[in-house]
C-alpha cells in the first residue's frame, strides 16, 4: 500500500475521487475505523453522506469495510455534517460522514468521530487508522456485521429548535443560499411550516447538486456571497444565511447585504449563552477579533484562547466544560450539541437575537464589531519558516511589541493593532490575518507585513 499522507489530513481524509480515493481504499478505511472503535466497545457505526455523485458509492464501500470487521452499520443516508454529529451524539455511537465540504466536485472525503461526536484527528486516531490501512487491515474471523437504515432528519431539527426559543420572535424574512449543498436538505426541515417558527425562508440553490452549478459552496470566498447579497436587498429581507457544502458552517448577511463577520457572530452567540449560564467559559481561536474576549469578559464569562482547528477547540471545550466556542472560519461549537460544530444552531441564535428586538441586523451586529480586519490573505512562498523568521525579526525589536507562537506567529502592537501569520498544513502558503482600530491602519499594517513575506 502506498503512502497515504497526501489524503489523510490533520482532521479528516480527503482527496480526488478516482485518483487518490476509490471504493476499495475507502472499504479499507472502514475496516480500520471499525477495529479502532470496536476496542472502545462500539456496537455500531453511524454513516451519512452528502450530495456529491461519488458519495453514495463511497459510503456504501466504507460500510462494507465496517461490517467486514463484525461491526454493525446504521445508515442515515443524505445528511449534513452536523446532522451526522447529532446522530453520533444522540445514539452515542461513532460516526463517519462522507463529504469534501466546500471543495470542488472532483473531491470527496471522510470526517470521523467517536461516540458522542468526539473528534478523530491525527493525534486522536487518524494516524492509527492510516498506519493500519498502509500495513493491511487484518481480516476478522467472526460473523459479519449487519446494516440498517434510520432517518434522523426530523429528530435533528426538533432537537435544534428546542435549544433556541424563537416563539417570541417578530416575523422575519430570511434568504438562504444553500449553494446546492446539504443546507438544501436541512433548512426545509428546520424551518418547516409545521415548526411554527415565525420565519419566512426565501430559498436559493436548494437543489442538491454535487457539481455546484451556481457557485462553489464556500461562503468564505466573498465571490460566492454576491448572489445572496443581491437577493437580500431585492427581497427587502431581514437577513441572509449562506451554508457551505456540508452545511456545518453558516455565514450571515445583514439587511443591507453586508457580511457580518464570524467573530461578531461568535461574540453575539457567546453573549446569549452566557446569559443562560453566567460565568461560563467560552473558547475562541487566536484569529477571532479582540472584541470576542472583550465581550465575553464584559458579559461575565471566561474567555479561553486556542489554536485554529476543530480538534483543538473541542479538546479545550471538554477540558474546561466550556458552553460555546467559535472560530474565524464560521465554525461554531456548542456544549449542548456534544461540543460539535453546527452552523444551523448558530443561525437560530442569530435569528432569535434579531427577532427579540426591533433594530435591523446591521445595528445589532454593530454591537459586536469593534475593529477593522483584513480577512485571511494567502501568500505563496518558497520557505514558510524563513519568511516567518523575517517577519519576527522585523517586528521583534520594536518597543511595546509582544510576540507569541501558540499557532504560527502572533504579533501585537502598542497601538492595539495585531496580526497572525500561520503556515498552511497542506500547501506552500502563509496565511495572514490583520486587525486594527480602523481600515487605514489595517491597510498600512497589511502592506508592511506582505512586503516582508513577498519581498
């Protein structure tokens, strides 16, 4: 078996179908995963898949590998990633989700979790699975596992609605861009007529289509928000929501068609969760705005800063019993959702906060947006380490500057501005995020750092 390092990533398995990933290999991953979790007394594995053309076949092959090791399979069929986490959490079983999230159509992948939606990453099982597949998964001599099907969509939607009370909301009109991804599967159920929610949904691109005919299902790219922004303005809507391909991330657009930063959403949801549990701990990664820990402290909570990545967030949430966690990439984690990420639950919180008062979303969001930011800027470099050292040397000797290296290089300036420079794990890139008091300061600091990186 060839080296699998190219497709076994830090948090999941992902590659080009037919070139890096096929049904035979996926079946071996299924067998290796079954052997991993059977040692943890798992009686079955829950499996879901997205709308990509390759997903049904790959998920069936994975199931075959699991059953070959004497472990049963519960198939939930078409699902968002957070729907799979709901199944894993509510059934207390390990799970596998077939998706490549926001990646183009030719990709697919597997997100794995232990019982209770606990993450499986490089340091928590993926490396062991990779080694097992590379060396050859031992055959199982006992009886083959069985497969059953279970529809959990309605239970997932009901569970989310119980966590956020929208009964007192004023009527709202919300445009939702599913990007032909799994939001087109989950949104109609969560906001169904039978739900009683005072929300009118205007759907965009709800047809499940893994070729993504309208735009990439990656709302992190501003180009993929243009259609939604125009629709919000045209409809006179109160808000817009954009989901990525597997619908675990949600981006928010205000009534003017402007994007609300994920940091502001993190602060808003944190404030709501702290109102329910005063003094609670909230996790944020080191790229979220400085406003996030400020607002958490002002609302009586304890802010804990972590590295970027869901495995770090979830681990710290478990360690601190945190009530909520948020990332700059629009991943939102809830203790009430088995510490897993769910964009849908974050969206319900935003709509509840909006519906509880009369001001438009732009005014509500302004309470949580205190600084200007660059967004993530990528630079292709020949030597990531050398470029980071050059930046560190350029800023390190300045009066009042502080530097830490928790995750890449974070530099704080005496005027309140700061930036983080992180290497990509998979590409020859450096990722820069800058924040300062105003746009002029952001541009100046960004230009200065980029001149060092790219010079």
